[in-house]
């Protein structure tokens, strides 16, 4: 255990489910909300039954996502939260660009995925959004936390580099001992001057973590390795924001209750 306090090493959001993570130098957390713009949109993979007028949690298999659509990791996307324009780059060129708030813009993005994921689609791809809804893997609005020491320990077990972005977390924490996050269930942590979160759930890992986030190649049996080595398939935890506050990279993370 190190003598220095734990810190946020990085903050990420995922504006479109399954697509590129975007690093944030800082952000503001609100009570019982996700990181702003996290999983704000999703790409429907065939009819899902999602109703924007009555948004509700739906399992990730109803959308394009890395567990089944590893080729998504080949793309590099950028989202402008002011204009809601999504730019998709593939093989070093702009492959599609559209305003996700307009029918025309959504159609351009949908046309790209209709071709790019043609053999993996169960129906026409459709950009989904609903005010105040997050297409998270869990129904509760939470922030996902990855302990970098746990990833390093797993890396030693795997015997190969394991990029923390395989786990698509919002907060990367540096300074906790490996797997310390599992001892924090039902405990509170503070981040920066005012934000407080309560750890509520361990994150069970799926085949999405097998995909190299740089190449889109399914190259490491992460869930199977975790289960064999540690007797579970978990890495990271979900936390619910219980007190709002601004957070930034390098902010101290303290266990408070």
C-alpha cells in the first residue's frame, strides 16, 4: 500500500454507446446522474422496443456494442456536446458526420453503420436518444470506477498488456491496492473539494473486454482469465453520486464512510 493518497488518473465519457471514449480534464457530477453526456446515444441493432417518450433500461445486446460487434473499436469518433455533431473516422479518414439532433444527421450516421456492420445487423440501425436517459449497462444512473492497480495485477496474471480502456470506465483511480475497490461496497468516497459517491455494485465483465481498444481484435480472454485466477468475473465498481461537485484529473479520492 502506498503512502500517497489515491487520485483520479483519468476521466472518460462515452457519448455514444460502444464507440470511442473521450477523455475529460474535468467535469461536474450531479446527484444520481451519470458523467455528463455518458451513453447519451446508442445505435439500435434491429427493433429494440425502445420508446423515447417512455425511456427505460434495455440490455446492451439490443444495441451495437463491443461484446458482439468488435469492429466498432476500429472507429475513432468525436462528439461535440454543443452541436451534437458526431464525426466518425475509419482508416484515417472521415467516414461519416452528422448532427444527432436532426433527422438528416441521424440518417447519415445510420447509413454508415448499415454498411460498416452489415453482416452483424438484425435490422436497420437507428440512432436512439431520450432526454435524461443514459444507455448504461445497468438501470441505475451511476459512475463506473476502474482501479488501475487491479488492472496491473490482472496484466501480470494474463502475461500481456491490458489497456484499462478495455473496461470502458468513467474514472481511473491510481493509488488504491489491487482489488481494494471490492472492499468499498456500501461505503462512501469523496473526490475533490465536494463530490461524494457511494459504491453500490461490482461490475461483472463480458466479452467486450476481450477486444483490443486500439485494433478491434479480440485477443485476450479477459472474463475467463479473471474467473480462473480470482474466482469471479468482476473488475471495477459502480458508484452513485450522493453529493454534487466538480471533479478533475489528479483530484484526491478519499474513503469517507
